[in-house]
C-alpha cells in the first residue's frame, strides 16, 4: 500500500504523545474512604441516583475517581440533563484540578444525554486533551451527524499537535469527509495513514475508499481498491455505492458480478444501495428486477428494501404501484416502519384515493405508528387533499405532538377547499398558542389560499403584514405564490408588477418564479417584457435548468420570436421529450412545416421516443406541407409501432391534414370511421367546417354546420354557424324552416378588439370606433390602400359573403385589425423606420382582413404578426404562414 497515490502534501505533527496507560488519581483528593465509595455505589445500584448526588456533596473530596466515574455512567443511563448538571456542579466544587480522564467522562456524559453544546463547553475548558478526549467529542459529533464539526475538530487536533488519530478515530473522521463530500481532507488523511503505517488497516482503507467513491473520484477509488491487499464486503459495497451515486448502475452491477466471482455474496447493504440508487434515478423497473434478483440470491428484502421501493415508485409518479408494493410488503411478513407508512399514505394522497388511504391508516394504528408525528402529518395531508376535512381535523386534534408541518397541512387543507375563514382561525390559534409559531410556509399557504379563492385584498394584506406584524421574512416562494395567483386570475399586469417589485427588493427569482411569470409574456405584445425576464434568467444562471429553457422556447414561439426559440434550443446541453415537443410545436405555430418535420426525424435518429404530443404536432406539420401520405403513415406508425391510442388532438390534426390538401371527402370518411365518442366532439366538426369552407364544398359544409348546431346549441359561436348554414341553404335551395335551433337567439356577435404595443404603451382598437387615435386619418388610409388594389379584392371560396365570428364591416364599421395596421404604418412612415407590427385580436380574423394584411405586408415591406382566436398569422411579402387556412 506504500505505493498508493499520495495526492497532496502530508502534514504530520512534530510531537506525538504516547497512549495513556493508567489514569492518575485526583491530586487533591485525600485518603480514600471505602465506606463513602461503597455507600454511593450502593445508592446508584438501587436506582437512587438523585440521593447519591446529594450525598456526594457531604462526602466531599474523599470519593474516589472510580466512584465519580460510576456516578457519571449512572447519569448517562438516566438520560437526565438535570442530574448531569447537579453532578457536574458538585464535581467542580470538590475537584479543583480534574485530570483528563474525569473531564473526558464529563464530555461523554453531556454528549450522550443530548447536550452537545455542554459537551463542547467542558471540552474547550480542558487544559490537557488526550486521544480519548478527542475521540469522545468527535464520536459525539459523529453520532449527531455533524460532519462539518468533525472535520473542524480534526484540524483543531492537528493544530494542537500533541495527539494524532489512531486506527479507530481515523475512520470516524473519514466518514465525516465522505458525508460532507470533503475530498481534500480525505486526501490529507490518506497521506497521513501512509506515513503512520496505517495503510494495512482494513478499516482505515475502507474509510479512505469510501471518501473517494462518495466524492465522485471514481478513478482514484478504482485504483485504490485494486491496490488494497484485502477487499472485504465493506470494500465492495463502498465501490458499488460510489458508482450508484454517480448514476452508473451498469458499472455497479458489473462489480456485483465480480464480487460473486471472488467468492463474496452481496448482502442486504449491497442490494439496498443498488436498489435505492435505481429508485432515486427514476429507474424503478430496474430496481424491481434487482429486488427479485436479491430474493433469487437468497437475501430476503428487509424493511429498508421495501421502503426504498415504495418511496421510489411514489416519487416517480407511479403511486398506484407504490400502494400495491405496500400491500405486498405486508403479505411478505416484513413489518413497515414509520417512513414506509408515511410513503404509502403520501402515495394515496397524490392519488386522492381516500379508501386506500384509510386502509393504510388502519395498518398504521395496528402497528403502533398512530402516534408518529410524520405519519400523523401524512394523514392530515392525505385526508385534506381528498376533501375529507372532518377526518383530517380528527387526526389533527388527536395528535399529542404537533410540529409546524402539522399545522401547515391542516391550514392548507382548509384553504384548498375554499374555507379560508376557518384556515385563518386556525392560523390565529397557532399564533396565540406561543408554542409553534407560523413560519414562512404557513404565511405562504394563507396567501395562496386567499388569492386562489378570489380574495385578492386579503392576500395582499397578508403579504404586506407578514414581515411587519408576523416577524417572518418573505422568501422567494412568497413572491411566487402571489405571482402565480394573480396570473391564474388573469391579472397579467399586476403579476408583472409584483415580479418587478420582487427584484427591486433584492429577492432573487428562482426557476419557479420564472416558470410562473413566463405565461404572462406568451403573446405578441409582450416581447419586451419577455426579453427582460430572459435577462433575469441569464443573470441568475437559470438558463441551464431544463424546465426553464423549455418554457423559454415555448414563450418566445408564442410571442412571435421563433428565432430566439431556435437559438435557445441550439445552446441546450441536454434536452428531453418536452424540449423536442416544444420546439416542434413552435415551428408548426409559425407555419415552418419543413423545420418541424426535420426536427422530428432528428429526434428519432437520437432514439428519443416520441409521445402523444409529438405526433399531434408532426401530423399538423405534414398537413402544413400538404404531404398527406406521409402524415397518414406517421399516424399509422403511432398506433402500430408506438402503441399510442389516438386522442382528439390527433384526430383533428388528421382532418386538417386532409383539409389543407383539399381532400374533403377523405376527411369526412375518416371522421365517419372514428369511434363515436371522439366523432361527437365539436373540435372535429369545426375542422371539417373549415375544410369545406376553404374548398367550396357546400353540401358537406351544411352537414358540418348542422352537426355543430346539434352538438353545441348554446355555444357563443352558434350565431355565426347558423347564419353560415342559412346562406348555404339559399345556395342549395333548402327551406330555412328546416333549420332547427336548440337555443335562444343570441344577442349578437362578439365585438372585435385588437391590441398593439408602441413605446411601452398598449393601444386598444375597437371595430367601428373611429373616435380615438385620429380615426378619420386611419379610415382614409385604409380606403386608399383598398382602392388601389380593387383588382385583387378578397373573394370567399364559397362565392358567398363569408360569415365570421365578427360582424361584417358594413354593419359594424372598419375592423379593429385594419385600424391597428393603419395606425402602425402611418406612424412608421412619419418616423421613416421599417418595422415589425404585432397585434393580438380577440376573435377570428375575417377573410377580408386577412387579405388586407397580406396586401399591406407586400406593399409596405413589413412583417405583420396577428394572433387571433384560431392561430398565429405571420404575414411577409404577401404570404401568410397559415397558408390561408385557419
């Protein structure tokens, strides 16, 4: 082992003390009196420790060190800090200069009775510390898992220079290095072990190996492992653990096979480490196979194995299987612990399956876990999420011990059910109890509850007073709750205002903040705000988070900036199925059919399995490209090769696939062969109606219109469909009386509105309203453009006056998008700056306005983006990205 790698400079103290052989008696204690020692020991043996400590005061300095040691051990057994304090006070009174042996016993006494601070106080006051003293305090910190303190004590020990660790203390320090991922200190100790001749100690070597493995230095670990003279099961487990933590499960499995070849069978620890790591990485099926292999090898899964499996399945959205595993565990005879029960209850909570939750609750009571705080908290959470607030409250009221999570779960349950008043009463009760005060999570739950239930004023009041009156500092989640709540209520501008206020208060947004605020910018007139948020993302180094990058791609695409989406996609170091789908959908939204198809092919080449969302977008892309056969083939492959059952989005995409290529009869035939449930959805018939209108098939357009009236007689768009069908009746010579309406006559069309942003001001344009923004100039500009292009005037393909969601211009006046375009172009001409125009409209564009936008884009050389209720239109050089099909 002397040839092992020595990766850093080694420091060895210049002075090394010898191990103490015998501890000296107290220097100031007089001749021992056997009667006093025997009397005190007798009291201790009969459980009369309090009396013994009281008698010690009268015995004074005549008590031997051995008797004091017995008293200290009795205090440890009693686990009473009060008795520890009384004994320590008496010892200090009579023993003026205690030796290290007695002081070391006092350090251990306080540590084992749960007061590490008192142990440190005694330790720091010691004039002389030996190896046993350092071992006592380091062992105490190790038991409490205060790994950072263990490492600091090691360096303090080295600085003192009188004592160095031995082969028993080094492993404890190395364990701290492993758990705190302190590879540097681990390397230092490795060098010391070589210098001190401890490199043949298996326990020390295993501890060094564990440091390298757990710190991810697998090449060092592998070399060290190979050079070890002896490898026991602990050595193999350390290596397997290292590879598991690094996510290299295949390498860990290889090591298990090598271990078997060396004649060592994996034990419970080996299997459990491997199974736990697989579950942590989301590879639950692999973990299940390993569990079966574990049993095949004659190792019975223990409570840790089952708990790991149940927790792994529950955390990886396979909750039903987690509950089944819990049942299998009970049948196998393994008794669940509190963590197992809690995991099973949490799975039932996520499933909102109160029946299974009650079954687990009964098991918890039978096994004696009913008083467990963690189990109780899970039960309160489960019953609350399942809407059984009475049951949740019964569990809450019967819990002898509650922590802040208990209160938060109950308050959150009431808020989620809409009982914010009851939640507030409980919140006040929590404040007034004085035992457990509301923390930041409690305040956040209340704020979220109020705003989700429509009480914005109360939410803002809680937000304003939590620091001033509650003494609780707002965290990022507080701001996130307010932003998300406002967005859910459609208050985009307020949400953006809170986001800016958050930054001005020097609160750092996190990924949740960004994911919450980005939907507010997913429109054409919020590009500046989106870029502002993008800068924040870059500044906070959040662009590397996959969910944030995916959301940025989606938001830029919806804001009309597909080039930004492409740049973000190109720079991503890793992608998932959501990334591929988001980028593909963005291309389809912008009419970039070829790019979407190429991306799909690239995705399949990289062996990323498409899902439902992928196929819906790809079929739509083939429709845009008018590649019907290819689109049909993709639809068939989805069903046959990928075993994906088509949903409504796929059926609509196929109807549009036929419709864009003018294959109206094929589209109707496809719908006729669909399952009855899907064929009765209005989305299918809207797609068919669009198909018939675009290609002039009056007969089938009537059929689609009548079907829509039959399916949704009370829909707001019924008037548009009814008027269209009536016009088609005229064309076919059908009596209007045959059209049966199943709803009351609607009052009228939706009033068309358009919005555009100019110099940080959002302008609103209303159809027919010429009272604002110099309406007369706008009207004359529009008339001048149209009069110059009469020869290319828009004509509907059905050769009838096209019916739309908005009344025609003869009835209502000039449509809002024309007014907005006129305003933008007049202003652009004044400023002599070519520009990109972005509009948002509340209803579908009519055909005439669509023709007008194409005309303006070609005549004025500008790009126009208009997002209506149907799709995103990108006009450039007289061509629209929708292919005149919307």
